[in-house]
C-alpha cells in the first residue's frame, strides 16, 4: 500500500520545514508550498524528485491555490493529508494596528487556510478519505497580552476546525486543529513576528509582554523535529483528536484557561439563567 500524499503550506521554515524533511525521510510523497519554490528546495535539500513537489504558491490567490492542489493530485494521484501551516504573528493593541496590518494577518492565517480547505475538499470527498490538519496556536484558546489580532485569527482557526470536523465526518474525512506552544523555530524572529508600526506610549503592559516573548527566541521548550513526528502520528491514527494541544506549555495554559472558564460559568450561573422565560 502506498504511503499517504501530504500537502504542506508554509514549508520553507519552522514546523513546516521540519515536517517536510521528516516526511521525505520516512518515505512519504510530499507537495509543499512557499512563496519561492527555489528557496523551498534549497531549505529542504537534495530530494527524490518522484517524492517531492515544491510549489510556488500565493496563498491569498484562489487560482494559485487551486492550481497547486491540482498539481499535487496530478503528480501523486491523491491528496491524503493537508497541513495548513503557513501563518505569522502580529503584536500590538487593536488601536495601534492599521487596517492593512489586520487584513494581512487574517488573509494569511484565516482566509488562506479556508481557501486551501475549499480547494482540497472536492478531491477528498471523491476519495471518501483524507485528513485536514490546521495549525492554530495556544493563543487560539488561551491568548496573551498584546496579541489580540493574532489571537483573533487563531481563535477563528479553532472554531472553523471544530465545526469542519463535524461537517465532513460522514465523508470519511478527519480534521484536527493543533494548538502548539512555543517551539524553537524562527517564529519569534523578526522575519516571522511582526509588530505594529504605530506604537502608543500608554500601552506599557503590551510593550513589556512583547519584550518577554522576544527574549524567548532560541530558548523555547518545543522541539520542531519531535513535533514533526507527532504530526505523522496524528495522520496515521484511525480516530485522531479534533483538538490537540502540542507542548507542555500549551497543555498547561489550556488547563489554566479551562479552570478560569469553569470558575466564570459557576460564578455567573444564576445571572445566566435569569434570562430564560421561566426564570
């Protein structure tokens, strides 16, 4: 039996690159996207051309995404696992961020993810099989000070994935949303993390939060190679989780947030019930 065909976005660095390298080493066939196919091939290194398809894709362009999915199926005969990994972080208060900065964040983190799913689903429906893995973030469940718009995009990916999993289950398609914590990638570097150009002096707590995150660069607890192995495990499970928190830090933040939610629900339970007609 042939191994699964993977399609991975944002694969020229970080978790995406670690995943592609491990997939190829393990004998999978992989299509991967980047803004530059040449840079992607250089990052991945020497490969078997029958197993690796580097794709230059503009994820904000419907035709570009559609063509890349078709190329994948034309070359490998199917598309079994889609990993929506492309994205970037943006910091700043809502008041500081420009409309363009907000739009760019949603375009890549949310709308590109939706477009890839839309283009891949017709093939997966025909196959009656497939697995869509969307990369959110622990910020998509337990967000931190100074990352409101980034959190908004990752909360959107969480909600999208949870409902998508219900919608496509009867078609034999699985969906998993992965919420990683901090991994030792380039994510906290200036190339992947954007700060608002406009800065308002009153937001000192936000500046302090950003400084703490930037100081973590190179010291993150998460190992990208181990994460790649976990992605492969998830894709090989007959019944994978819909939500998966990756990393001890993500797990701990999720547990803390769950306790806060439970406490809030109980504290305001009477007021919640007051709005019922029979209250």
